[in-house]
């Protein structure tokens, strides 16, 4: 019997060539990332040559003469680098240095001073001291009495609450420093902090033989304490500048899309090395130059594709939101990345990459490109952004002594809030009044007129109601919460984007949270500047709390 046989099969495979990978990477780069990348390539590839930018600077200045509000991030000296971020007048003092400075001012015995300084160095960024670190001190055969004395000394320092081993102890230390600490507050923090977090007022009142009203009053006092006393010593985030990738301006009586590439060096292939490639007889030299020539050609093609795709997306946005850019309205027409991709005959992931961390400047201001994507409420309803703006106007005009009910607001908006695809909108008016009633009243002539915080509250993106979001890309070794390990890299689907972070479905029946500080290595005001509901993203596991069912994730530096 022959062991050799022939067979045929038909199958599809997707192979990403180096050229395609490079094109995808360039497409998702923002302006500053692209500038850094081109400078790096110019240093590594001798065939890539950068031309003089003087002609581009003249063209940029000519554009600014026609459109006075344009500010493309090009400094007055004509160089492409961003302005100096500046530096702090002095380095932010670390918490451990602040603690050690206080210890030096005390006349402590040398053994006690040395051990307390050691404990001060072990305090984490929140001002806490872990029990594991104290156990490590015990392993050094240091007398327990000296360790306890050092701990008490550390906890007597400022800020109040530093050196605590738990949240409860941290709050107790702060209460103990008050002139007349409430015994009820102390007892609640000591025994019932989890119940207080769950609003179990009656249970706490019953156990402590008091009233629920007294427990609520104690909650207000406890909430005024600082659970992380070391947080104020953390260095501030550096200021990051936004450079628009696109302009939409009126030129010759017509709104036009303009790519902001005035700061980017023009890249070309060096003719010197082209001649050298033709004339060289050395095989190694020719092989090296041919490889670099191919890379240079790929780069030029990828740059052309990036510019073309960005322009296509911006022109489609302009066509859809023309009334907004013309200044006729502040409301957006419903539009999603999926519908835009179908219209341009592109894949949705291509549109997602093209709009990632890109900014568009028009006469109304500078916006993240993803700002112009707003889903409709219901099948044929207005965009979510439109409803939020109308809702704001209604609440500004209402009689604040007799606020409109949710149902009345729905009737005035001519939408059914319960069936509009976003049921949480039904509670928004009450949330607004609780959040910024004074600011809304100020618009009617009471108090300082500002609506920024109200607008911020109103424009919070909500959970996407669609059921057709991409399923998370599951790993066979990750099926349950217990399978997750810190450092594990997963691919998931963004299910919700809110002001303090992003919820990502990673396939374990519990969404993980990417805090806003872990969404991007750059400063962002809102996670929606980086991701949208439905995006497929890579995340790494930071921490898993199986008891509470909480998953902490990060997107920073994950590839």
C-alpha cells in the first residue's frame, strides 16, 4: 500500500505583506507620530531623502492669510517641531522625601529613626503600607516593639492617614486627628465600611442603635476624608499639544478639505544612490541598495495611501455634516463608522485606523475626528448629540421651581426615550439637575454663567444598544475569570465608553475596565478620543479581583 497520495483542497488565507503592514501602521499614526517616524526612517535608510520645507512654510503662511483662524501647530520660526512643553519650576517632591524630611526634624533615637525612614521608603503612591512589607521587616529579626513604634511614628506624620495598612485604618487615622472625632464615624469606619459603600443605612443604624438619618450624616463626613493621602504627591501629567491633521475651510466660496501636511518633510528617493545602484559592481552593495530601494518605494506608496484615505474620510464627513461646518446648526447628522466605510467601499477597521487620534480644525474649533460620528436614537431618530443639545436647551429654559418630568421632556423632544435605543437617557434630566442645577440657573441670570460642566455631563457616550458588535477574539486558555493572570495580553471588543474609562469584553462573562489613565500614553480629556464602542482592541491584564468580579486592564504599550 502506497503511503504517498495526492489531494486538492480550496481554502482562503489572509497574508499580510510587509508593505500592507507598513501601510496600516502609517494610517493609524497621528501627525506627531508620523513626523517622528519619517525622521527615524531618514536616519536608517540612506535612500530616503527629505527636501527643504521652506516652500511648504510659504504655502502655509499663504493659507493663513486666507483663513485667519487656522493654527496647524507650525511654530513661527518655521520648524516642524512642536512648541516646548516647558518644565516645572521644580521637581514635585516625592512622598517618601516629604516623610523623611519630617523625620529629620524630630529628635528620634537612631534605631527608631532608621527603621521609620525605611518604612517611609516602602509607602506606595497612595500613601499605604502593605502588610507584606511589614512581614518582611519581621523577617529581619527586628523587635516587634520597635517595629510597632516605628509604624506609629510614621502614621503620626503628614499627610494624615499616611502609613495605613488598609482603607479603614487610613480613614481612622484621619478621624483621630480631628478636634472632636465622632464616635459614630469611628465605629462605622472600623466595622461597617463595606456596608456603608452599599448604602445599607438601616442595617448599620440597627447594629449601632442609631437612626438611618444619623448614618447618612456620618457618611457625608466620612466621604470628605481622603482615601489616598499620597496622591497629591504624584507628578502632574505633562502638557501635550494637539496638531490638527485636517482643516475644513471655505476657499473661493466653497468648503474644502485641506490636509495639514505643511510641517511634514517631503520624502523622495536619493538620486545619488540610484546612480550608485546602477553603477556598482559589488554584489553586497547592490543587494543592500536594492533592499533599501524597495523599502523607500513602499514608504512613498504608504504615505500616498494614508493621505488619500484621510482625505476620503474627511470629505465624506464634510458632505454628511455640511450644515454643521457651514455654521447653520450645531447638531450632527447620525453617522457611524460602519455606514461611512460602506459608503467609501472600505473596511470599518480602515476607517477606525484613519480616525484614530486624528484631529480636525474648522472655524467652530478643533475636534477629534471621531466627534463627528454619532449614532441615531432609534431606527430613524436624530443623533444622540442632537438630542443632548436639545435636552440641554429645554432644561435651561424650564422653571427650576417646577422642573419638567422625564415624560414631558420626551414629548417635547418628540422621541420615545424608553425605545430610543438608549434607555439610560431617561434618567439624564435628574442627573443634570443634581450635577449642575446652579450652572443651568446661571444661564437664566442666577449665579456665574457657565455651562461647561453641564455640557460635559450631557455628552457622556452611553452603552451601544446594538447587538451586532464584533465578538471578542477568545483565547482557548481563557474561559473564566480565574484564568486571567496579570500581564496576559488579550483581544476584546469595546462595549462602553464613559468619562473615566473604557469597558472591554474579553470573553469571560465580565467586562474589564481600562481606566482613562491606561487608555493612551498621551493626555486625553475623554476616552472617546481614542476608542469607540465596537472597536476591537488589544489589552493587557493589570489586576483581577475575583471576589468582586473586577478586572483592571491597560491599553498602554500593548501590541
